[in-house]
C-alpha cells in the first residue's frame, strides 16, 4: 500500500490547512482490513499445445481478475500489462494468447502487492508446467530444460513482446537442484515414509519484469563545508537498505568513505520526484547516482586543471582526488568543490556559486529481467494435514550483485511472504452477506516462524546489458518464486497417495487434511 494515494491523505492535508494545525490520522488494524487494498485474486484457465517431444507449441490463458467494488490506482494494470507478459516464463513458446477479464466484486480493491502481477503469472505458469510434465510422463526438470530459452538465443524476444537481454536458465536450474540435493530426495522420501509421513519436492523457475516503470529517477548532490556530501533521492526506503546501496555506489565511484555520504529521502521540500516500486531502486536510482558521480568527476577535472594550472587532459581522478599525470600533485574532491565556488575556477556550465553541486536524471532504457529457481522440500502428516518445510533453496540471477547481504535479506523476506500466501494468508468474506470475516490478526494468518524455514540462497548471475551497473532487481523475487514451489512440493507429496493433481492456495492444515481424507487411497493416474 506504499504507493497509493488513499482518500484519507488529501483529507488530512485539507484539515491541516483549514485548521492551521498539525493533523495526524492513525487507523486501527480493523479499519485497514475493511478499507485498504488487497492483492492476488484470480481464477485462470490454461491450455498448452505440445509436440510429441514435449516442446511447447502454443499456450492459451484466460484469467478472471477480481478488481474489488471500485478501482484503485493500478487495479486494472496489475493483471494485464504488469503480469500478463510474464506468462511466457523462461520458455520458447512461440505462440501465446492471453485474455484477462476484470471482475467487479463486493470487496475492497485489489492492487499492487509485492511482485504486482508477476507472482500470479509465475504461480500459474509453474504449476501448469508441472501439471503438463506429469501428463506427459516427464520430470519437472526435463520438461523445463527442453523448453528453456538457450543462452545462444539471447537477446530473445518472447511471444508476448519482452526482450530478455541475458541469462542462462538451465544452468541456473541445475545449480539450484544441486544445492537442494535433488538426487538424494528419493532416499529422504523413503525415510519419511518409514515414519508415516509423505514427503514432496517441488521446483519453480520464474522471471520478473522490473527496473522500468517508464519514469525517471533523479539524484542530487550537495557538498557540505565539513567535507561531506548529501545525496537527495526521490524514492523512499521501506527497510530495503536504500541508504546502504546508494552510499556503496557513490563511495565506490567517488573513492571516498561511505561515512562522508548522507542520504535524504522522503522530504518533498528538498528531494526530487521519484517512485519506489517494481524492484527499480538500484537499476534506476542507483544508476542515476552513478551518473551523478561521473558528472561530478568530469566537472571537477576542469576545476582541478584551473587550480593546479594544468591541462584538463592531464588530470585523472583516483581515490577521492584529482591528480596530474606523471606528478605527485593532487587536489582532493572536497578541496575541488570549495574551489569550484570561486568564479575564477568554477566550471562555465554550472550555476554561480554552486561549486560541484549537481544533479543527474536517469530514464531507464529498458526493463530488466531477474530470474531464478526455487526448490521446496516438505513433509506432510497425512493424519492431520500439517506440514513442515524441511529444505528451501533459491538460486537467482540478479545481474551484478552489489551487496549480497542486502540481496539475501530481500530474498528471505520475499520467500516468507510467498510462503505466507501459499500456506496461510486469505481475506475471507461471508458468501451470504458479503461481511468481512478476517478483519483482524486473530482471523487472518500472517506467516510465522513455525512455517517459514531457513533459506539456502545463492546466485548464478548474468550481467544485465541495459544499464551500466549490470543490475536486474531483487526486491520482489522471493515472493514470486515461493508460492508455486511450495504448492508443487505439496502436490508431489500427495499425488501418489491420492491422485490429486492440484490444491488451491492457501493450503492450510484443515484444507489439506480434507483433500487427503476425501481422496486417500485413490490410485494416481
């Protein structure tokens, strides 16, 4: 809900201006359940045509997307433009037909929620591909490997119009399988069976479209008198580590300590316009920061040449200082910034007195396409429907990995959200009255420590070719890959005992127990 202008926002502004006082609006949790946007409410029908070798020939998908009682900002965009092109997955399917029908309901509006259309698409495709593999008598990895886009085909234009600029999808999957010890699974399944438990393993590959959004990001730098720099950005951190990533980019490019760099976000009096969402912070705002640093260095060379009475062509920049080739003469970045305020040394293209203060706007050239493979292994108690995820592995391609620790945090959080969707979370309205019956955390089950496992995370990266940092985006990836991986594992665990080929999310203990009891002992087709 971080992007949207909710009705209360302008009302608070109006009240504050009318009363000429500070006005605060603090909703309670029940009000939020009753009025705020929710996400992911689709019914989809999927068909696939294959040749005799199991290669995808054509795909037809019809989706009924619940939009709520009225539209919110991106309500219609999410199941259509945001998500539908991802129904290509990582596959070479030459012909794809997608028809999305919006449905008005009695609920609050649906809108963007971590992944914004891509988790829905990945869930549909990866559950569907597993189903097709089972119908064709193929293994999950066999059917994927046969249909993956190959490295030699990249850049690859999909049937739905996206251009994948980099990636090695089968190698990524194989490395993910090795990390999960896929080969050792049959022995572990037998051990579970000896204890009366049903064990399953499921994989899901995914691709996400991010880093674009059609809007720019601007980075502004101001040099301070205490030999520090303040950077102003238009997007807003929600705990993802924006400050760390931006400092890291600026510090590396300018060759100065990160402690000398302050970040300002969220203050509309001083920050430029921007947007947080779509896993675009580093690939757009980070690239804007990189461009800003390069612009500062280029203008600083002119200042240094003037101060040190040398030709600009003889000046180079290294480790936070301008240097004259072949000599030991230097001028620090901060001394150059002070000198640049002197009209005698100021670059001619700058504002009078601005020194090296500058700004840089980045308009993304193209979308980026992070991708990966999630593998979930779990154990089910058939007598109660309860399950435990015993192994969860992720192998991702995020392009250039600037800060692996930040990436790991993003993946852990996203996987937690995805598992919550797969196993617990559901907004429920009474069918007869339309009354919301999951209006508090006593009724709505958030993911908890007892269902979210440790995550084994690693990367096999291919640099993105459409931005100078080579990054692809990571913030939504965990939430995209997790739901299909978890449900694929559940179906793998119960299929041989029940013949059941699909269960709907959320797969709670009660719903899974009911499916098992209704179908126990039925022969798998």
